[in-house]
C-alpha cells in the first residue's frame, strides 16, 4: 500500500474518462492490499459483485458515498482518501466526447488520449484518424455510411475536434508507423490524397511527432494483420500514487473495438511496434518520401 506521504497531485485535469480509470485502478489496488476479494466487498456494500467489478474497471461512475465507504473498508490514510474523493468528484464530470453520437470505444480512446504521455500508432491500410484531413475523413466515412450524411458530418466533426490535442501546449508525443500501402491507396481522389500526404509530412516536422513509413521493399512484416494504438501514461503520476495509470492498447475492427491491458498483451504489442519501427525508413527519409508522393498525385483526379 502506498505511503500517504508519497501521494502526488496531478497538475492538470486530463478529463473524466481518465479520472474514472485512475479511480478504478486505485480502488482495485487498495482492495487487494486489504486482502479482500470482490465478493467480500460486495457483501459489505450489499451489492452484486459485478457492481464492484464495474467500479474497478471504470465501467460505472463511482459516487462520493461509494468511495468514502470503500476507503473505510480498505482502511486507507486521510491523504489517500482525500485524493480518491477528488478523483471521484472529477470523474463524474462529462467530457465533450461523452456524447451518444460517438461510439463508446471512441469516447474512451479520446478520453485516454488526453492524459497520455506517448501515443504509438501503427496502421497498414489507412491514415490514422488523429492525422486525417477533413476531406480524407469525409471520403473514408462516406465509404462506410453512404446513405447517412448526418452521421458522416458528426463523425468528421468529432475527428477534427479530437485533433486539437496536437495543438495543446502539453500535447503527448506521437509515434506513427505506416505501411507504404496507406499512401498509395487513393481515397477521395488525387487532390485529396495529395493534401493528406502533405499534411502527414507537415506533422512529421513537428517536434513531438514522428511519422515513419515501412516501404514495400521491406517485405512481409508483423503488422499485416491489422493496426493498433498504444497509449502510455508513464509520466501521468508517481508510481506510488493512487492516481497512477498503466499503459493500454486500443484495437479497432469493422464493427467492434477492444482495449487490452494485461502485461502479456501489452508486451506483445510493444514488441510488435518496436519490430515494425525497425523495418521503417528513418524520419528524414520518410518525410522526403511523403513530399515526393504528395507532389506526384495529380490534382483534380
């Protein structure tokens, strides 16, 4: 159990989704430190075990009363109790992304991006949403929802607002690795692709952004099965603080999404990203490659 004297305050509020996740992680650690099971706590609270699990997994908002009683059960010190109560209060506020028009998985991803120190993205087929131009985003979304222009408009607006994180003073570091195929697939026509690739090259020149390309000449690689995003929170809080976060992996498919947080899975994705990075061109060569492709796409195509 952490020494209350070692509790560190967060200098910036990263948003309710992150606070909820921090709180759930802290409650789980203090329950385990107290030698109690989820069933033990559920009996003390006169609730179902699933209710306690949902609190710890950040799938349910914790009330101030919930946290106060759990602190008594776990016998935490006053400093820890005060921080957990603060987390509970801030976790109940709504972020702009917590809207019914945004899929739950994307809500969680946007919320977690707000507190990440480092975001690693690999994609073999498409430009990541955080880097898309409005024209590219519109073309991609229209492909999946051609009969729903309102959905397209809302999705693109969300994607553009999500990109504000890149312009924040304390923006996370972004490391992106893309297969060369991403740059050759014509989405929305030549003019749209030219603008999109130019946008990537411009972002790659930003001090906190790295965008590197795996050329076709690299052959087969471990990312050919699909893309993924790794979010790291190593600088979010002190290791012994109740509000510390672990890393997570986000995976998105056609009709589903998933977050992976087990140590084994995290290591697997970290190893995969490292291997993909080793196959990619270095930053400068990648920028030069993108500059060349951006000028090669015929405008008006």
